[in-house]
């Protein structure tokens, strides 16, 4: 049976699915050096940034009915939820400039993917940028 396109009727429609993340729990004896590369990114291949966003909303007690606006910083697609209550960016290659600009917006919550940080410099500067521009922002890297 083919799925029909759901028309835009003014509200969000969801379906329950499995987690957006792969099962990475294994026994220590079942690992080898070669299999460690399988854990660089724990996101399932068919998941979208929207999937991740809607998974993290309940963790911050934000309703699914929240206003969500998309914006772009240096080519990175970001989400602004409820006018700065939460800003999320799940793109790959998120650099220091993107992190800095998000921190300057002083959101209550900021969420990024661990595999999104472009390089060691972005990962190392992540906390420092938020401490400088928005120390009260609750930061999560998933």
C-alpha cells in the first residue's frame, strides 16, 4: 500500500518511529580497532535534522506546537524555536563562526550534533564561546 502525501492543514502530524540513533551498546570483547570507525557518527542514515529537532524538544520541555523558524549561518541550516528558547544546528561541518553567532543570540538552550563540529578547533572552542557570549545558555551536544 503506497503512502499518500499528507496535505498541509495547519498543524503538525507525527508518527512514532524508533530512535534517531543507532544502537551502539556492545560488550567490550566484541569490539576491534577496525569497528571503532563505525561509531564516529551514531545517527541513523535516514534521519533528517527535523527528526533530531523533534526528538530533543521534549528534553527541554518544549511542546511540539512551538514556533520553529529556519535560518542559515555560513551555509549551516539552523532552527530557532520560540524566538530563541532553543537554537539547534545539526548540519555537518559546523565551524567556530556558526557556534559564535549562535552564542551571540543568547538562546536559553543550544543543541548540536557531536559529529557536526567541523574540526578540533570548533570542538575545543565550543564551551569557551558560550561562556564568553552567553554563559547562561544550557548547551547540549548529542
